């Protein structure tokens, strides 16, 4: 059997995606129960300066910011 050899691709290291699209992606992941991947998206958005999740209910806002806030509280607690 012959082995298939793939050529190395030069994919970009980062993609630039519209804020509204990422909000929809995060919501879809969260609603589907894929919390681990939803957190990856949320962390990336927050690191890039996200201030608000578009058209979100309170539960979604809390879920979106949960890990970020827990990390901040832990950091403050460790400093004091």
C-alpha cells in the first residue's frame, strides 16, 4: 500500500475574526455544552480586549466572565 505524503502548509498563526462572529461562536459552544472550547474562545476574546458579549443574557455574561473573574480574585487574594 502506498503512503500518502502531504505537503507542509504555511497556515497563519492567528486569524482575525469579527467580534460579532466570535460572540455567536461562543454562544453556540456554550449552549451546546462544549464548555471547554467555549472557555478557550472566551479567554482569547478577553485577552484581545473584549469588553462585552453582544446580546447576552445575564447567565451567559456570568459564564463568559466566570474564569476570568475567578483568576482575578485568586490573584488579588494571593497579593494581600
